[in-house]
C-alpha cells in the first residue's frame, strides 16, 4: 500500500511497538488515486445500491484515502477481511495506543458521517491525536480553524 512518505516513520514506530506487544497489524489499503476511489465506490454502488454505498464509501475526491495519510488495517484470524476487526486485541491496542504515533480512528461508533469503521485510521500528527484522545473527542467534531493550527506541524515528532 502507498502512503505519504512523511507518515512512514510514525507508522513504522507504531507497527514495531505493536509487534513487541504481540499485536500483528496488516495494511489492507492506503493511498487511493481519484480513479481507484471512483472504481471502489462504483463497485459498492452496483453491489449495494447508491443509498447504502453512500453510508460507508466516499465519492472520489472526498475519501480520506486520497490524502495518503489513511490506512485500513486487518489482523490474523480475519482472512484478510475487515469485518470483526473491532473484536480483536489488535483493535483494542490501536484504541489505547495509536494516538501516541499520531493516528486516530476516523469513523468511530455513532459518528455522523459513515458507518463504524474500526479498521480505518488516519494520521493527524501526534499533537492533535493526543488532544483528541485526552479530551475524548472526534476529529470531525473539532472546528476546522483549530485543526489547521495542528496540521501546520503535522509531521513534527
């Protein structure tokens, strides 16, 4: 999977520390081009219908995957699938630790945008991820002006 070059050191550190804790995360998806996202969304629309597909898949140009800072994870025992990820120790580890490396869960339970996606994690930088964790708030519920103050230094260690 492709990912923004500046995110790689943070991801590497997170995966190494997870492995030390006997957590083995596998990346299913990273960066998607406009065309790739269009194809993904189109397949979902054909398979599930537009209404259902819109509840869990973004239109091309609006997917976090097009930022190059978002990853979908899976783990052992799921056969390369996403379903059931929330019931794994790996998900629990991410909930407890991902913010330390600058990652946040994009679509938690009861968010107002998409269905719960426990496998979908976005890099927002350590400072913002820590704030979101400490205050138990969701990225998309923070005013854009406040987010911008953090994103200017997104790749600072």
